C-alpha cells in the first residue's frame, strides 16, 4: 500500500472513531478538523521532532491558562483565527475595524500615543 493510501486510511479511521458523536454539527466539525489536520501534516511532511515542538508549545500554553488568562485564545487572536470567525459570522462595512483588534496586547489605562510614536515606556 503506498504512502497516500496509508495516510488516507488513517484519516478515515480517525474520522470513523468520532462518527458516533450525537450532535450533527459537532460531528461535522470534528471530522473536518481531523481531515484538515491530517492534510496539513501530509502537506508539510511534519517530522516527529517538529510535532514534539508543537505539543511542547501547547503544554507550555496550558501551564499559563486559567480563569484569568487563556493562552489558546490569545494565540487565536495573534494568528487571526478570532478575526476570521468574526468576519465570517458578522457582516459589517469594509471600513469597520475587527472585533479582535485589541487582542492580547491591550492594557487598560495605557497612555495614548501619537501615530508612529514608540509604544515602549522609557525608564530613566
């Protein structure tokens, strides 16, 4: 059996393992996620070491995630997933700014800066 057939068989086996999810939408989303992740792994030819780096990053994110802080949500903001979801689900004029604009870098009561002025606070 060639590599593509093995990969396709593994993907379908994983999808089938979750095919009994009662909620049709959740079942559809799970199957889509599995198929897209498998396609990415094949396209990128992900190595074991690269996969380890990815899950190590997720483990580190989990350490800092709690009631006050959600590193996974912050990652989704940084890589544009939150904005994409809003763009798909909420029509608005082209001139409107995104819902996730404040993102992880927002700080309450930060001093206002002029356009092109440095955002760094100078000490001393």
